C-alpha cells in the first residue's frame, strides 16, 4: 500500500506550512509535520480509520483542531491524499 499525494494536496500542504511558519514559527510547523506523518502512518496501517463521506468516496481525518486531511482508498489499495483543509473554511467535506 502506497501513499500518493495529488498535486492539489501538495499545494494545500505547502500553503498551510507557509501560513503556520509566517504566523507561529518553525516549532509549530515541525509539530504540524509530525502530526501529519503520524496520521499517515495510522491511515496506512488502518486505511478506513477515518469517517467516510456519505456523498463522496472520501475520508476526512482531523490532523489537529484547525486542519483536516481528505483522502481516498483507490481500487488498487493505495491511499490517495486529496486535500488538506482548514476546519473553519467553507468546504463540502
């Protein structure tokens, strides 16, 4: 099982890191990266650990109280990271 990042998810991840660095500094960025890596490890071991959307074939995991990660499990069993979002933002998830 592989973890595959979409172009959009890479952009949203880097955007979040940039915003965290600008507002709170490197320690918060490192904490966020650790949270994401730990979550990805858990998803890789238990790919349906996070709730699945009723409408879309996507799962939403809370990285922390401010940010969530959206992913899907492909037919080949790979984990496709779709997007990272701020929980307060307007989104369909």
